């Protein structure tokens, strides 16, 4: 199973980044017409489902069957962690590119009644809790659809 992880994570990351970029461009266009605010939450869910479905489909293709629930739970947890770490790195990049100082971040955390470290841990924890079930749903959707296609192909060809 570990030999499948590089391809699985690569597929997940490519779809995650590509779909997020497409949504960003769509949000820019919609924002020009005053509709950009309504896209935020639904777009994030769609991106995670698409990335999870791509990963699930890839795994089902390699296994030639639908992965079990245990495998799905473990791999979705890993993929959700990868998504949260990637999102955190992007957020750090945005912070540094915009020239936000440590003092400004500490002030923001203090306004929430937290230290900067606690605020970062809370953000990461909440992100992980919200990302995991959506990634799991996408993973199972992608794996199930691919497994059904493999079964149909097998029944048509007799293999």
C-alpha cells in the first residue's frame, strides 16, 4: 500500500491546487460583477470533494476494486492532513508577501484571547476537522464510481 502513496498524494495535490486555482479565477470574475462573496464556502467544499474523488479513483484503479472503509478512513485522514499543511503554507506565503508583521499577528491573536501559537493550533485543528469528512466523502465517491466502471468493464469483456 505504501508504494501507492506517492501517486495518490500527487494526484490529490494536483487536483487540489488546480481546482483551487480555477475557483480563484472564477471568484475574480464573479467579484467583478458583485457576486464573489457567495462562492467561498461552497467552492472550498467542491475543491476538497474533487481532490478526494481523484485520489479515490486513482486508488480504485490501482487496486482494481473499491477500497474498504478502514483504508478509506486512513487515507482520507492523511490526505486531509496534506491539504491542511498545504493551506497553512499558502497562508504563510500570503502573510509574508503582504508584509504582515509578527506584531500584527500577535495583536490579532490577542484580540481573540489567544497567543499566536494557540491561534495557529486552533486554526489547524478546525481546518482538519472540517476537511476530513469532506475529503472522505469525495474519496468514497471517486473510488465507488471507478470500482463500478471496473466491474462493468469486467462483465462486458468477461475478464
